[in-house]
């Protein structure tokens, strides 16, 4: 019998952030209208962010700014491009993404069949809370540093003249952006845009990590259910217990098929974004490391250290949970083997069940995994490759700057 446990608050929190971005479960027209308005705001701010960063990059290149300043603006432009790509990527498949949100809420986060399953889901919730720190809390800290940076610099340099005011990012549209009221308006636009980028930077990734964590948990529960099919019915096997075992086996097979389909659905939605993001991560880590090496004050060090730490933790969380899906889907075979299915061949139903066990056993030899658009499976080896590539780029940049 299926037992539902209360939805854990990391799940509720990420659904809130996704709904802020316009991706959510609408139960009526009013909720759908709110989601559409939120989506329109996020799309508009992404377009504004791309315009602002592109104009700043072109302006600094045209004015012949020093290479470090150009690299700093290029870094921010890449971040804006990355979140814009994420939003567009999922916007094109918004209906499918919201369908995934619905099916995970109904069947993944809360469903258990045994006491062991309840413990596993609670463990998954604890893991989700740990990764919540890496994605949500550090993400907000990073966003806050970009907003507070000009305020810190103005106070540190004791700037009082309006002409020397600083903005998080200059908005070049032909207006006197350092004079009241344009300065306050532009500062608000910058701050709001940074917060939008912050949410987009972590919300889709954190949802992927949550799905991965709970899929691994459900595979673990399934392994235990396969193992218990005969063990809990040993005293009844000679009577009606075999029919009960067959019914439990069919339910386990249905759950196995559901998990395989769920992984395939996640792969279909995330494969392009995973490829693009993992390729960009090497550049991001490289640039953050370079900024740390050339930082001129403590605030810059804190800003890029927090951003770099958050990126490394996000990359670790994504690769680790994807790696665990591959392992957990393979280990279902361990539960089948430990069920001693090969000892129950003295009846027709027992032999039928043994053949079915063998088919599922063969299916587990082809593990589930998430990939970068089918080019490579995402595992912990991917993390190693990205970091190695990033530091290779860093070495080249340092040598070229000498």
C-alpha cells in the first residue's frame, strides 16, 4: 500500500522559485495568468541584462580598456547569456516541464510503500537541505555582492560627487545615469535584474538535483522491495503467498518502468542545457579563479570567492547526483539477486516469477543516466574533466597576460 509523507520544505521552496520564473502547476486561470506575467517579467529582464552587458562589453572594447576590466565584463556577459539560454531552453518546452513538475509532486517526493521507504525519503530530504545551502543561500549571497559592490566602492573611496556615482552595471541609453532620478531608477533596474539572474542561475539546477536525489531514493526503495518479495512471504509460499508475491512483483515492475521513464523525461528536458552549461562551467571557473588572483581589495575577493564556491558546489551536486542515478539503477539487480528468486521453482507460478525476475535482472544491466545531449554521461569524471580544463585555460590566460 502506498503511503504519502508530507512534502519537505526544500521541495516547496524550489517550486516557489520556479513559479516566480513562470514555471509552475496552475490549478485555475488566475494562477496561469500570474505565471504568464512572471514569465514575461523574467524574459524582459533577461533581454535587458543581455543588452546592458553587451553594450558595456562593446563600449570597453571600443574605448581600449585594460584587459582585466574587459575580462570582468565578459565574465558577467557570459553569466547573463547562460541564464538567458536556460530560460529559453525550458520556455520552448514549458508544457513538458510543468508536466514533470506535476508528476514529481504526485509520485516522486512523497510516495513510499514500506517503513524503510519512509526512512529513505527522509534521508533524501536531509540531502536536499544540504544542497539547498550550495544553491539558494550562496546564490543569494553572490547576487547581493554584485548589488552592494558599487555602494562599498563609493563609501571606501568617499565619493560624494554625483558624476562619480557607481552602478552595478552601467546602463548606456543616452541618459545622465549618475544624476537623480535616473541614478536611483537605473540602480533599481540593475538590482532587480541581478536578482532575476540569481534565481534563474540556480532554480532549474536545484530542481534537477532534487529530482536526481529522490530518483536515487526511489531506486533504493525499489531494490529493497524486490529483496523482500519472498522474504516477507516465506511462511506462505506453499499456499496463497505465491500469488501475493506475484502481485508485489508486478507493482515493483511498474515502479521500475515509471522510474526509467522519469529519468528519460528528465534527460529529454535537460540534455541540451546540461551540455551547454557544463561547457560554460570551465570558462566560468577559469574566470573566477583569475579574478581571485588579480583581486585588489577584500570585497572583490569575497565576491568572487563566494561565486566560485557556489559554482563548484553546484557542479559537484549535479555531477554527484547524476552519477548516483547510474549506480542506483544498476543496484536494483542486487535486490533481485538477494531475493533468492532462484529457490522458488517448485511450482508453476514460482517458475513464471523466476523467469520474470530474470528479465528485470537483464534490464538492470543497462543503467539509467543523464547526459550532455547524448555526447557523454554525466558522472563524477565529468567534474574532474571540467576542473582540469578550467585550470588549463587559467594557465594560458596568466601566461598571455605576462
